């Protein structure tokens, strides 16, 4: 379907716009007005081009509707929500993000122990060491460009550690991640996807011969339904960790550090009360939720008064739901001890597999940075652009102290 086509069942008065479409860039902080203001509009909007700029999609701003769609695997499918396999002309799916129940449950049963507390505790010191190494590189300089010098590199190092890949690959992964997720040019996206695929397939073959204590080997040894995973499933799993586990953490730390740089009172509070960092991270995750996903309707259903029909896309927008005044009192105030139940990691069966790791990474980044660096702020006259759609990502964050 073409981006501008409006299906016959969509009434004209529900057709509208949505500012967070892939490819858009803004010079304002989108969390200041752009996102909160979406709650002044209707509860259901059909957005031409709303899905990746290529196809129409429904947008439901209210938290209750978003939570219902996440939970509703009877009317909504996750198949093909990301475009990468299609771009290569391939048939693999992200595992488990693009697998519907009941198969999804078999994969999750195998994968859930991966980020259990015992495994996280074992990883903690390594994660802390990576954070310190990057901070050491700029801490005596009085300034850094936080996005490129820390926010991107730190989660890549953690990903390489988990996958048993060499740290010498950080720069390659940074290049691929930017090509895949932050380049508007489709040829560059395809080239980056192919590079990641070639590299991960080589590593999968290597682990078949040389098993190790890493997540690739874990996938190779795993079984579902009494059989080993196929190469497509193994690759879909590795690729899911690649797109799910790095960019989301990078942008989360960038958004949280931007908040602290712009709100010295919150920064001072956390410096004086480091034990409150885990609680504060929950509120910052509510307020600065970066990642959008999609669903495809498979059975007719009414949402927020709109008739949604099979084939319709829905854009999943936790960043908007998390600012819903019907779900959170004073939603645009950042109240560090609010301890909210938020949708940052989704909801229902597909709830983020890596949430325990993501939380540890963000908490450790804050703990180590606040210990090593004095009160920081955004460099005077800094111009920060933010990429919208997919992942809400500031292009830079120049900090001074
Ligand atoms: C702050 C960082 C993160 C955010 C905001 C985030 C957000 C999300 C969301 C919203 C979902 C649900 C997607 C849906 O329902 O369609 C999800 C799923 C997933 N995430 Fe995360 N994520 C983060 C970090 C991570 C990390 C660190 C990993 C792994 C290393 C990871 C791996 C996954 C996987 C594998 C899924 C698919 C789960 C399933 O379908 O059962 N994520 N994530």
C-alpha cells in the first residue's frame, strides 16, 4: 500500500498527522512540547505514512489503548514489524520480537533465563569497567561530546561482551549501527544490514565449531519443540539483540543525561543520594521513552472508537503513552521518586527481554559518571538536533564541567 492511500474503512475526520515519523528531525527537545501536546488531540488518528514513512498507520496516544494493543495478541501480530529482512529480500524474522504466540512462548521460555538476576550480577563488574574506561578518556578535559564519546560506545562494548565478540569491533559496530538505524538513505541501510548479517553469520559458524560461554553459543545449544534452532532463527536472535540492545540504551543514556544537564537540581539530588539512582531511572525511563514499534491488525477490532481492520498498522508509542495525564498525575513533571509503572519496555508477552540489563547499564552509567565528573551542563550555544521516528535520538550532547 502506498504511503498516501487511506483505506475505505477510515473516516476522513480521523485522518491526521503525527510528528514522530521516521526521517523527521527537530531542533527542539521533542519531550518538551511535541510529545506532551499529542494528548491535546484526538484519541485515534490515522496517519498517512505513519509506518516508517511508507505506509499508513493508526496512532493511539492514550496509555490504556497502548497497553491494550501490546497485550492483544488475538487481534494484532508482530510479524514483519521491522523492515530489515524485507530490505535484503530475506525471510528471517527477529527472534523473538517478530514471532507471534504460541511459538513466541517457546522462544521466551528458552531466553528468559538469559537476563536473570544471577547472570546480571555476574556481568555487573564488566559493565562498570567499560563505563569507567570511556569516562577516563575525557574526565580531565572539562568537556565531552557525550553521545559519540560515551552513549554510543558503552552499550556496544556491553553487547560485544555478551556475544563473545572482540572489543576491536566497537568502531565497525558503531558504523553499522549508524548506517542501519540513523541513515535516511535506503541503500546505506541495506549495505549496513548486509555487513551485520555477514559478520554475525561468520560468528555463528565459528561458535558451532568453537563453543564458548556467550549468547551465540547459548542459541546454538538451545532447543525448541525438541529441535535445534535453524540458522535463520539463530541469526534472527542475534540481530534482535543487535537492534534491541544497543541503540535503545544509547539514546536512553543520552536523554537522561540531557535531563540532568538541563536540571541541575535533579543532578545535585542524585549526587547527594546515589542510592536513589535506580528509583530515579524508572521515572526518567517513563518520561524519556525512546523506542517505537509497530503491530499489524489480524482481526477486526475497535480501539478508542476507531474501527481497525486486518492489514492496518498501529504505531506503538510508549513515549506518548508515558506522558498521558489520565495515567500519570502531572505527567510532564519529572518526580524522581514517583516510581511509575510505565510502558518504556512495552507490555504483555513481548515485554523487553533485556530490561534487567538495560536498567543496570543506565544505572551504572549514571553512578560512574556522577562519581567521576563534577556538576555538568550543556555547552553554551550547543545546537542539538533530534532524530524522530523509530528511536528518538539526539545527534549530539556537548557537555562541559
Ligand atoms: C532502555 C533500553 C531499552 C528499551 C527502551 C527497550 C524497549 C523494548 C520494548 C518497548 C520492547 C517491546 C517491543 C514490542 O512489544 O514490540 C522490547 C523488546 C525486546 N527487547 Fe528491549 N529495550 C531496551 C533494551 C534492551 C536490551 C539491552 C536488550 C538485549 C540485550 C533488549 C532486547 C529485547 C528483545 C530481544 C526484545 C523482544 C522481546 C520479545 O519479543 O519477546 N532490549 N524492548
